[in-house]
C-alpha cells in the first residue's frame, strides 16, 4: 500500500476545489429607507407633534378657565355670604324701625338692614357676640385715576350708643352696585320706611358688576319671613 500516493491524491483533490471569499465594496447596495417611507415618517411625526400641542394648549386653557371661575366664585362669595347671613338674622320691631330693610337710591344705592350681627367686644377684639345691629352696604370713594368703586359693609352696634361703625371692604374694582326691592309685585330702586305702608318688602335683589371684563353677578334674598 502506497501511503505517500494516497496522501498526494488527497491533497490534490482538496486543492482542486476552489476556495475564495467575496468582499463587499463600498458600492454594494444595502437595505435603506425609501423616500415614501421617510415622507410617511415625517408626516406621522408632524401629526404626533400637532396632537400633543393641541392637548397641551387645551389643558392650559382648561386650567386657566377653572382658575378664573374659582376666583370669580370666591369674589362673589365675599359679597353674597355676608348678605345671606344678614338676611337670615333679620330683625323687626326695634325702636325707630318700620321695616328691617331700607334702600336709599340717591346718589348711589345704600342697602340698610336691621339684623343680628357679629360685633367685636371692646375689651377683646378676638371674641365676637351677636347683637342687634344696623348693617349698611354702600359704595365707597372711587379709586384714584380709575373709575372704580369699593363696596363697603358698615356695622353699627345698636346696643352701644355712640359706638363708631366698623367698616370692611368686601368688593374691589366695582363699576356698578344695585339694590332693588320687590314690593307689591314690582321691583323698585328705593324703599324707605316713610314711603311704604308695608313692614317689609317681599325680596331684595342685589346686582354687582366688576370692571375687569363683563363679570357680573346677581342674587335675590327673600325677606318675607321678617314681616
């Protein structure tokens, strides 16, 4: 057996087989995005940005609207809450009173109410008690350089003769304050004891309008129970 010949034949057969590899050049074509795919991606990106922007703008507008409504509601409550409390505690039959509610119409409305009001003690201002009092709602002086008014609530303690009234500003930057009385089925701008034969009107309607925009508010208070 010729071992060398077999080895030579094996090497020859192996060497007869071509052994080579193909190298990729820089000019080979590789998979890439087409122009249509790029345009589609840009369109989707623009759509996503637009939708996100609209959602953000709507969220900011909704938040701003809620803040404005909350501020307007708080501003109205500062006026109507004390009024509601005064009307709930109306008094009648006090000396010198013909009616617990009086409205003077000139030159600007003054709403006067006889009621039980929280009055501070002279010795300790931190503690208050409810006493018969005369409460007036009226417009104070205009603000400088602007045609704005302040709504002032004045409280006079009727159990302490000669005591000065306490004042607090409950509305700022007003351009209108109106107090109307429902008497005999009609809304009138004035209701004075000497001009009416009734002990109390049926209702009082208070209207306000602020200077910033067209913000306005109106509320009606029933006073029939104080007859």
